């Protein structure tokens, strides 16, 4: 077939369900560790399984957001190549993709059996995801109905009134999710003064951000400072859901706590410049964080959450609920999968979602 007659297939046709299997596998193994109180072990299990399954996928993938730099993480490190296309002799045979992963978002949630732990990844064509370092990021995330109405630099009251106006309800009817951290004392006070309801979460602002863009979740916005890498993955989800994230990298707040300050690597500013972040103080919008045209987002519940049920186990198999979506077709799929383990007595039960 001549080059001009080559049919360019959407990336989702090649990889969507492979990525579904990746997050399902990571979620199942992580869910087995639920409630054991060892977040590092839970994370290790999820990382190991995600890498194992991802490396069998028909792609030439590069980790751009992962478990750390090459000298900090044994697997899923930044720059690691995975998939069939990364193997010798397979050059050019599979689609090249950049991948951002969080094998277990909410390690503490899984370790304690708390809700909203997920296994999640985002992928795009080369250059389709910002290579964000592991530093703090201030964020505001809203759904499609509120897109264009908020401003991260505006007063909290102004933003909440804008959200309420777009959603045709009172400010007092809103539920705003905020990470429960000392740095958010002022933010929580300002939200409370408006009369809006606040849902404080111990971990998992990525999951909360996605929920803010899903009608009926009971979450109307995410506000506050969380991780930069999670902000990029959230932006990928917003591209698929037609939601919006506005963000800004922040270092001052991270320098105030010793345990947070330790995460700032030497030469960070120089490294950020190499990643294309020449001005960390500017506002990064959805398309700045996830500029790709061919974005895939996949998440699977580890513990029961706001929009996804956690992995469940029974005598003849396992059951998972996942969210997979793409920008190429704008299809959003909630996938309920029964993983039957065989045997003469195997059966599948129908559950109403």
C-alpha cells in the first residue's frame, strides 16, 4: 500500500483495551493488599504488575511520568521504554506513545482500606503530555458545565459563585474537594465562609479531579495544592471529559515542611527547563499539561470510590470496574469486567451498576 493510501488508525484501536488490561491487573494485585497497613508494599505490588502487563502491549512506549528518575526507581522510571516495540528488531513496527502512570494513586488509602484508591495511566502520541517533575502544583478542576468560568487567580468566593451560577444552584449546594493538609487551612476557611460544603480527603486528588468532571458524582470542583504529575494525568482526563484544569507549579509551600522539602531534587529548576517548563510560575491550562491530540486515559478501582467500585473477589474469579476514554472518538466507557478463573462450577452474576 502506498504511503498516501495508508489508513491512519486512531490510537485507541491499537491500545485502548491493552491499557484497560494494564490498569485492571495493577488494581487487582493492589487490592489484594488492602488494609494491611503497608503502603510501600501495596505500591510495589501495583508497580510490578503494571510494568509486567504494559511490557507485553503492542506499542513502543516511553514513561514520561512514573515512579521517579532512573536512579530512584527500579521500574516505571522516567525514560523507561516498554512494550513490544521497545524490543530489539521491532523498531518502527508499533505506535510510539508517551505514558504517564500512577500504578496506585492513594497508597495510604489502599493500605488502610479507605475509599478512592485507583490504578491509573494516561497515554498520548510523542510530546502529548507535559513532563512534569514531582513538585507541588496548585490546581482548580471543574467539569464541562463550568469550563471557562473559573480563574485560578480569582478569589475563592468569585470562583464558587461562578461554579454555582453555571450549575444553576446556590453556592451552599456545592461540594468542593480539598486535600486535608495544613497548607490548606486558609483555603478551607475561605470556602467555608461562602457556605459551600467541603470534602476533605487524606489522599487521591487525581481521583477527586476526575470526579469533578463527571456529572452525578457529587463533586463540583477540586481546589488546592497537590502533586504535579497527578495534575498532568488529571489534564489528560479533562481532555477526554471536556472538563478543565488550571494549575501552577509551587515550590514555596513545598519548602515549608521537611518531609516535603526532601522531595525536591538538586538541580530541579534546570531539570524543569529541560522538560519544557521555563516559567514554573505561569498558569498551565488543560491543553498546556496535555497537548496531545490522541490521548487515552484508563483507571481501575482498587477500593470502592466515588465513581468506580473497587476490585471484588469471589470463589471463581474477580470483578473490576474501570473508566477508559479517549480524545480521538470522545468515547467514555465504564467497564464492568468479570475475570472468570475457570473450572466446572464457574459462573457470572449480573449486577446492576
